[in-house]
C-alpha cells in the first residue's frame, strides 16, 4: 500500500469528518451531516431499519457467525465460500483485504445491517478507472431475504458509483438459474446484455452468467423521470 493510500485509510478509520463526509453521499436530497455522522462513523442510513457501513475488524465475529450459519444458502451461488469450518482468522483476513482494497481505490465490501443485526454484504468487486466501470455483488443471510434489503442497498451503491465516483457503467453478473438475483437486477432497470457461457467455476461445475448493465445516462434518466 503506498503512503497516500495509508494516509487516506488512516483518516477514514480514525475519523476526519471532512473526509468521511464525502463518503456515501449518494444523492443531493440526502445531505450528510457531520454531527449525525460521528456516533456511527462510516455508516449510511437507508431507512429506519436499514443501514450500510464499511466492514471493520471489530465486525469479524459477527460476520464469521453469519457466514457459518448461512453456509449452504450463500454457497449455492458464491464460488468464494469454500470450507464449512470457518476460522475467525480467515474472516479477519477478509476484512483486512477489504480495507486495503478500499484504501487502494480498487473496490470495497459494505455490511448491510437490519434492525441492528448484521444481515449481509454488498460490494464493488473492483473499480476499473480506465473504463470507468464496476461490478456489484451481494449476499444476504437466509432469514433477511424478502425485505428488499439488497435492492435498496444496490440503489445506494449505484447512485454513489454514478454521482460521486463518476463511473459510466455498473454491471451485475447473475447465474442464469439464480432467479432471485436476476430479479433484483431487472427490478432496478438493468439491461440484460447477454449470457457468457460457462464463465465461472462454482465449486464443482461451470455456470453460465447473465450480464446485466446500467449506464450512467440511463440511471439519470430513470431517476429524473420518477
Ligand atoms: C440474491 C439474494 C441477495 C436475494 O435476496 P432478496 O432480495 O432478499 O430476495 P427476495 O426473496 O426478496 O427476492 C428478490 C425478488 O426475486 C423474486 N423471486 C424470489 N424467488 C424467485 C423465483 N424463484 N423466481 C423468480 N423470482 C423470484 C422475489 O419475489 C423478489 O421480487 P419482488 O420484490 O418483486 O417480489 C439472496 O437470495 C441471496 O443472498 N442469495 C445467495 C447469494 C447470491 O445468490 N448472491 C448473488 C450472486 S449474483
């Protein structure tokens, strides 16, 4: 990690409101207040029940427990979830890697909270600055499904990608048979752009993925017409 990246991460973690204020300001209708910000640093309130925040090391135990309890459910569509027996050290390493990726301006994972409970994760898998695009991924604990949490969270990350990061394109890649995930992309108005055959190895077989895309201009049109 270069010196500049370390400085940014240090400021984010130890709280310089001016830096933090620029974070998660998805729309001008939801101005950030630095005083409200202080008690729950680096968090973004979507509604009374739902909040997003950057993963921190102190979340490792909760995240480990959520992944362990929901192993079968998440694993069905997530190639990265390998062993059922999860060690806290692996989860701590994941959080550290995530913070490093964030400091390097290369993507980051966000924790989804529902009524104070850790519910799942949403992330920018990468930030491609050359082509000004990203890909969003997500998962929820089984009992947190059906509440629209991922759809709401996607809206925040899409707004942030286009309005703050000034990206031009957001993608979602869904397994052809992952109907719930595809429904989320479709509800958000993403265009189905094609199927990449056998493009991912999922534990013991190849999976065809549908590529959904949203352009900055299309997102602005959709949100202006509301
Ligand atoms: C994908 C995931 C995040 C969806 O969670 P969710 O948004 O709470 O899911 P919901 O149960 O609300 O379903 C989303 C939509 O799909 C619809 N849906 C559910 N089952 C469906 C099915 N079998 N066929 C078609 N649509 C379906 C729901 O009705 C809902 O649409 P609606 O809001 O218009 O009613 C969650 O299932 C998950 O974590 N899965 C495991 C990990 C994963 O698949 N990650 C995505 C990898 S691309």
